[in-house]
């Protein structure tokens, strides 16, 4: 039987749920008339009483916070190990004075949750990005002493100005020096205006299918253009959703760089190629849902740098009676149909790569 490790799976620990329930502005959890469960409102555009109740945020069922439901999901889909991460919006919204203490509490909760199922659960810690560089560096160091932590998860805004912000340099240095993997995940998407006046008729399809991947692509490209991977050549970044559109657009990005006179005139030293960064500094999850997309990701970074993921508990079946999630089935199928000649590569993407990269012991 093939082993499976899920590196892209989210959870809101109880302390985080309580934090959101106490809030009255985005992000927060609210009861919406006309719905059976509370709604998770994490984007300003969802906080609109003129929208139908089922279009405001997401229903917050027990799959988001119940640890046993996570294990049940893993068992139903034959997943041996999951690497949990706090889902967006993480801790980005916290006042600076509260960031450090709440990061410690939530990361402690995640680590304790993993300890309840030895060998099956690990986690990416959350950083108090609103607390300032010193606070962030302290939490990076502290996370190394929590036995189930295997990296950190961050969003694309970083300290508020994006991943190309020079103020991030001390954070990149700390992450590099501690060999801490960064799981980069989108949240903010694109301005609603780009989706047109009828976007509300299409549910969440445009922001999720296009907004999130393009957000990731823009963020990591800005980080690359800023020279972060030249200054910190050992940084390791895992990109959600197979890197957005980066594998497909890397050649175009390289061509634009090669033909940009302003960028060439301002360059202080030679820049590593984006292809080199993709194969040396960037990992991709396999949350891509199709053989075509998976092949592109594999060609860009190499099969040895791809790791399976599910994005649970997002994208549940519309029919609640279905025990198997289509999203998981599609991601598994994409791997097996893209790699038909070498089962060892399939097993590497499903489990072996994650085991090696994240130092996971398979029992």
C-alpha cells in the first residue's frame, strides 16, 4: 500500500476559533440569519449584508477545528501523515501588542494537538508578523524547540508591504539560519473590480480559481525580483497550489527580465535565473487538480520537489453524504496520470519527498 503525506491541510485550533468569535470586524466568526452554522468571514467583500447568506464567507463546521474529524478524514482517504497549518488569515490582523503572546498560544495548541496522535500529525507554525522583527525572530527560534513543528506558514503581505519589503531581510536571515521551511499561502487575492460587475453571480469561483494563484505568483515574483534568493541562497519556500501560475509563466518572467532596460541598469550584481531558484529554493505542493497542471509543476521544479496536499477542510463535497472528497481524488489522479512510467516517482510525490524534506518519521 502506498504511503501518503498531506503537507497542505488546515486547522483552526480552539484558541484561534475563540479569538475570531470575540471579534466584530473582519476576520471574525458570525451567525448569519438563514444559515444553519456560523460563517467564517475572512475577506472584507464577504462582510456584506446585501449578499445572500450562503455567499457570505464560509460555513464553519467541525472539520475546521475538530481534531478527530481531521483524523477521520485522513483515515477515509488513506492519508498516513498530515502537516497542519493555521488557515488564512493567520495572525496578520493582530495588534502588535498581542501578536507575540497569541502566536505562542496558538503554536502551543497546534503542537499539543499533534502530540495526541504520535507519528500522524505535524505542523507549520504561525508567525506574529504584526509584532515587529524582534518578536518574529524570537518565535522562529522558539518554534525549533516544539517537537512537531516542521516550518512556518505565512501570507503574501509579510509585514504589510509584501515579500519584497527590505524590512523582511532580518526575517529571511533568521529563517535561513535556522533551516526553517516557509509555506507561502495566499489570502488577499486580487481586487474585486478585476472580476467584473457580474462576479457575484459566480460564487467564489473567480477569486479562488484565479485570484489566489495569481496572488501567489505575484508575491513570489516580487520576492525573486528583490534579490531575496540572491541574498539568502539557502531559503526554502513551499508554494501553495503548485506555485499558482509560476511554473507556467517562469519563462515569460525570465524573458521580461532579459529585455527590461531599467532593471538591467539598476542591477548591482548578476541575478540567479528563476529556473535555478525553482529547482533550488522552491518546493511546490501538488494541489493542482489536473494532470496538465501537475506536469507543468513537475517540469519547472522537478518531481523530487513536489509534495502531495489536499487543502482540507476547504472544497468539501456539495453532497454532505459523500465520504470521499472529489478534491482529494483529483489531486491523487493528477499525480498518477502524470507519472505513468515510474511508480517510485509517484510514491516520492505522495510521501517520500515530504518525509525527506520535512524530516518526518514514517512509523
